């Protein structure tokens, strides 16, 4: 099983799924795409395929490990 921190290759199911979703978006069947439970490297891979409008990670007052990532998302105009 691949670790969450590993960047996915084009043959990985998540990349293939994002490619299909991007095509549906291009056809006008999907308005916007978001991702959840990703690390910065995975978001970067998704952004190579299509625009991402939001990221929904596990983040709250007790779990703040993603502060820098959240700040970067805000700077890039991606909702979190």
C-alpha cells in the first residue's frame, strides 16, 4: 500500500480519477472540484490536472499541524 506522503504516478487511481473528473468539468457536467485529506504534494499533482477550488483536511482547534498549508491555500485563493 502506498504511503499518503508519496506522490502519485499517472497510473495511480487517484490521478486517473482526477483526470476523469477534470474531463467532466471540461464538458460542463461538473462545476468545481475540491479534494480532501491531502498533503501539499498531492494537491500539487491535482493542480497539474485541473483547478482545485477547495481543500477539506482534518483541521481544528486541537489539530493544527496544517497551519502553514492552510496559510498557503489562502494565499493561493483555495478555500479550506
